[in-house]
C-alpha cells in the first residue's frame, strides 16, 4: 500500500478514553487468587458469575469495548471457548471441561493481576459484530462511529434523525483520520460499497495492525493505509466523507488514566490541555479536504462543551447512540 511522507509532528491515533476510563483503579491490592477445585465451575454462566465477582472484588476498570463486568466476563468466556459473543445465550447452560474451566479462570486472574484490557489478552475485539485483531501497538477500539454509520448513513430515512447521506452508493471516497487498528475504515468500506477508503495514522506500529485487519477482510484493493500527520498524509486529496476518532483526553484526564488504559499507547489518548488540540486541526482543515457535498463525522467524547465554546459559529449536529449522548458531531462541507 502506498505511503505518504512521514509526519512532521506527533499526533493522533485511534480513539481516546471515555469518561469511565478516567476513574482510577483501587490502590489496594486484590486478595490472593482463590483456589478453584475441578467441578466447582460447571457451566458458562458459572464462569461468568465467578469472573464478575472477582472483577468487582479487585476493582477492575472497564472501558475497552466492554463497559461492565458482566459483558467483560462473557467476552472472555466466549473467546476462550472459541464462541462468537452472539452464541453465549445458546450455550450459557452448557458444561465446560475441567481443562476449559482452568484456562478461563487463568485468563480472569491474568486480567486482574496485569490490568491489561481483555482485548490485549485475547488479541481480539468486536465492532458491530465483526472481529478485529488488536495488540498493545494500538488503542483498543470502542468508537460510536460504527453504529452511526449504520444509523445515519445507510440511506434509510426511517432511522431516527434521518439519513445524513441519502445514497451510500454515491460515496466514492472516504478518509479515516487516526485510524489505529483500521476498524472504522473497514466498517466504512462496508457502509459505502462503491467507496475507496484512505486510512491515516501517525503511528507506523498502528498501521501494521491495521494492515493485518485489512488483509483479514481482503480489502487491500479498497482500503489504503498512509502514515502521516492528519491531512499531510493525503495532501491535495478530497473526500465525500471524513470520519475520525482522534485523541481527546485532556490534561487532567491523562493524569487520572487507570492502570488498564496505561497499557494503551498514550499518544492515542492525549488531546492536549483541553482535549481538543487535534479536533481543532481537523475542523480547521476539513473544508479544504471535502467535496462540495461532503461532510465530517468526528468523535470527541465528553468534550462537547469545549468544542461548542471554541466554534460557536459552526452548526454542529450532535448525534446520539445507544450508549452515548452528544459525543459525536456531524457537519457538512458548506457549513464549515
């Protein structure tokens, strides 16, 4: 895949932490791992219940694709048993072997002892039901943009809020800034069947992970990866749609990141003193990178008030998802 010039400054990768991630882990060490005798944990539900109890006791933080101990426990159990998350209910009462139970308990205890996100322990995360490879070279993706692509860019006018792009087949070029593991670029390729997607990141390590995911989905002909500093990586190009989930954690949030988040690349979180250093650069440069009928979809976490204060003249449309309110905005090229 083609690569543009190297970045001239250190800046974004993939998604910054949510506010839940800003809560500190408990300082006290958890109690020693309890001994689990063979046959005590029999079913998938038994293992989920055990994991929830252990996670709660240890004060584990959840902000990496799962947002609570039950979801995290189910994710670990399913992955250890090579089951898709959608299959959990089907097998919830199924018995596990002693070997399987031992492996799952070991993963649970590893999650507690290391405080590594489960996605790193398992090298997998799901977005919109699709699996993606992740490791410590990229932030664990947990963007709301995938849901918004389905809800507002599918051409389905029956969706709440209406379609922001009436005909997804008319989108020819998409730019994904701060692509990280490439998940959003891959989801965008599905949302816009006729589009090619340029995915940019400042981190060569992140792009190596993105390249693996692009290859896993056989999208090398449609998703191109570029290393560079935001728009500098695709100088002179214009797009029908720009999507971005840049770093947006402010200085106070960076100081308070829990242990789990400190396993992730700091550059993927750090949004400067007020959290919107990269958002400013994206907003200021997007108009010159969009086609006349194009638009920008940008995730900023809980920074809505900061962005609104910085750009009071812009008619930003704030979009909600099932788990967020006003953490992503949309603006058309002609409004910029």
